[in-house]
C-alpha cells in the first residue's frame, strides 16, 4: 500500500502549489468541460472553494455520504476531511472523488459536466435622500 493510500489521499499526478503570506497553501482547480479555474486553499473543501468563486457544483449532503457531488479527478491529488468518504475502492482507482469532503493537495483538474456559473447578485439600488 502506497503512502498516499495509507493517508487516505487520492493522487493522479503531482502539480504546483501557491503559498500565501499567511502560510496557507492554495491550489488551482480547473473544472471541465466548463474550462473555469478557481483557487482552493487548504482551509476549504473543493466544493466550498468553488462556491466562493461563484461556481455551482452539484451537491446535497456536503458530508461525503449522498454522492451527489461525485466527480472524476482528471489530475492532481486530494485528501479527505472524513475518514470514510462514500467512494468505493473501484471508483477511487478510476479517479472519482467527492469534492464536498475533498481538500486539494495539488493543482487539480476535475470533470463536472453539471458545473455552472453562479450569476452575480445585482447590487441593490442606493437611495439618496
Ligand atoms: S454532497 Fe453529498 S457526498 Fe458530496
């Protein structure tokens, strides 16, 4: 068993990282086929980071059990925030991850056909007196 399997992480290919002034590592996540990229710091799951970047990824439970967010990791590596994410050994071997409980450990490319941009909320009009 490899070191990554022992630590519960998924890795398909190593990639770069960015370290911010406060020491937190941040990675670039590209979502295909949308072609959208956002930053994912280690303090957030991939799903949370996508939301902060106004990108909607399919989700329901957000705790790794319903599998609504299941998607394919094309490249990169993640670790999980829960001990037993709902992904079978076969799915893991095929590169499937659960972004709601996955934290980027490298730059990622994920395949999420149902990903969508979250429309910007219009700014309410300013009333002058
Ligand atoms: S949203 Fe339920 S497993 Fe990810």
